[in-house]
């Protein structure tokens, strides 16, 4: 650790040149520490999701056809 030169009227500022590995968290530990916040669940009805996906494809195909892009 070294102390930066102090300017008149400024508070001293400490620069850390080397941190110990104990203070660093890995990506795995950060991911494990997160809490679920109510996002999409994996146990929902798959048939509704599947049907809505195909409906989107059909509507997009109709739009492309109406605009003459294909």
C-alpha cells in the first residue's frame, strides 16, 4: 500500500497496489450467491409456449407476404 501525495485541502487517498486472493470472488461463487428474482420458470405449460411461437411465425409470414418482400 502506498499513500498518494496530499494536495492542499484534500483528504489523503490510499492506493491499493495488491489485493489478496481472499477478497476476490470467482464467477461461480457470484452466480451461486444470486437469488432468484421471479423470472420465467421452467415448469410452465410448454404447449402454450409452442403454440404462441408458431402463431408469431405465421403472423410474420403474413406480414412479409402482404408487403411483397418475398
